[in-house]
């Protein structure tokens, strides 16, 4: 049962923000792009999904994502509040709440199976990073090292490969289409692989509406479909209680 709860928690965090990189946490590393290609790839991606100015105007993001997991219907409701560094994640299984994660004031809790647990330092760092809706805009704030690793094929499409690394050794690899600039895949030892697809425009920003997830914490791959995306809402403080 504990493994099932862990799988739900990891899965819900993966599905919380369709545009966000996973795996690297904040641990005071030194900023280094090392390759001119890093800046070029990131710039092309940001331009492809809406442009830097448009993305910088996004203060918060609310999403609803649905998926099927071992015959069960999952619905993940997430709110990322970059402006106030707050985060909400609620996972329902067949309509029943099975896990809720709240992060605010640099503290975090998870409620699962009727029990509440305070999150530890590494988990808090991971949640803080997820308040950044478009992390490629904030590599300096997130203190991540980015390096260009050449080109690789993702489902038959040529992609630029960037590695993000924190000083604690946690790494993730991001793949961006050479042709369109869009992010195609994220891979990390922590969360496995996420393949992004079905990009659609939402309020002038291209967002992936489908994510195929393969994780070491889940017995099989899973497809998440985004039902709803909303930007820049007047958030009620009560939802973070």
C-alpha cells in the first residue's frame, strides 16, 4: 500500500505542470551554460511556446489532468503559484481523494491514506522548484547547470539534448525538437521518462496536452491527458490550507 501511495504522489507531481522539467532540485550549484547551444536551444523553445515576454507574465497555473492507472480513474488537480511560491496538488482515484500535497511558506505536507506527514528538506526543494511554471526562464534562480549534449532521436524526430544538473548530483535531461523548438521529452533517474505531445494553444501559450510517463515507481507506462489549463487567476488563500 505504501508503494501505491508513493506511486500516486510521484505521478501527481509529474502531472502537476505539463511544461515543467523534472528531476533536478535546488542545491546551490554554480551557473554554467558551457555551450552557446544551450542558450540557443532554450531561446528557440521559449519563442516556440509563446515568447519570453508572454511567459514572464504568467503568475500562476491551474491544471486538471486525467489518466487511467491499473484500471482506476485518476484526476490530478494542481496549482503552481510562482508569484507567492505556493503549490497545491490533489489526486483523486475513482472520485475519492487519495493524496493532497500543499507547499507554502517553505513548508510542505502530504495527506494520504488519512495520515498527514511533514515533508523533508529534499522533498521541499523539489516542490519549490515546481512553483516555477516555465523553469527554462529561471535557470539562474533555480541555480542549475545546463550543458549541451548534442542531438538524439525522440520517436523518430531529431532533438537537441540538454542536461540539467544540481550540485548534489541530481540530473535530468531535456529533449527539444530541432525543427519546431518544442520540448519532446524529459528523462531522469528520479521520475523516469515523460514524453510530451499534442501541443495546443491556451491563452497564447502552447502547452502539451498529453504526457506519456514511464517511471521506476510505477509498474507500467501511463498516459495523462490535460482537461483544463488556466493562467493568472485570483487564487483563494484557502486552497493552500
